[in-house]
């Protein structure tokens, strides 16, 4: 389930494909997202990719009831979540494991696991969020 990527965010995608959440942090302490090759705060280029637990709170969400391009592999309806990762403030998009179809609550604690979304015949690493 590898995602071929050689951009600044390649460690994120490769880590997610391996079941890990890796996020970039500059030596000065600032978290960087979107990923970059240098820090906007200090200009430094010493970026470390730090393993983070997949724990977050819901920042926003939407439930999708109709198909649109490249969502053919997803069961309808599905919930997309923008989550704020605990202790670093980075916001990431993922999909909610939503068997009961209960509306998420802004600020609700969620935990993630690595999954995939099938797009045009290939698996794209995805965070699958769950309540609690």
C-alpha cells in the first residue's frame, strides 16, 4: 500500500502506509504543516519526522451522500473529518469509521488508524478516525 511520493511530504505518506503517523518538526520546535523543506519561523532546514500517536479532536466534519470524482470505492454515506492532532496543532483530513452514523461533535476526542482509500486502481494511505 505504498504511495509513490518524493515531495516534502513523502515521509508522511510513507509512514501512514506503514501504519505510523509521522509529522515534521523543526529543530527550533515549530511543527510544520503542510510539510516543507525549511522552517517558516526560523528558516532552518533541520526537519525531523516525529512519530505521533493518532489521537486528535474533531475540528470540522461533513457527511457525503452523493458520489463525486474518485470516491467510487467508498460506501455512501461517508464522513470526512478534519482533526487537530493532540499536542502539536497540525490539522489532518481523514475518514470517520461511522457504523452508527451518529453526527460527530466538534471538539470530540478521536483516535486514528492507518487505512486506505482506493482511487483509480491504487490504494492511497488514509487515516480512519474512530470515536474515543
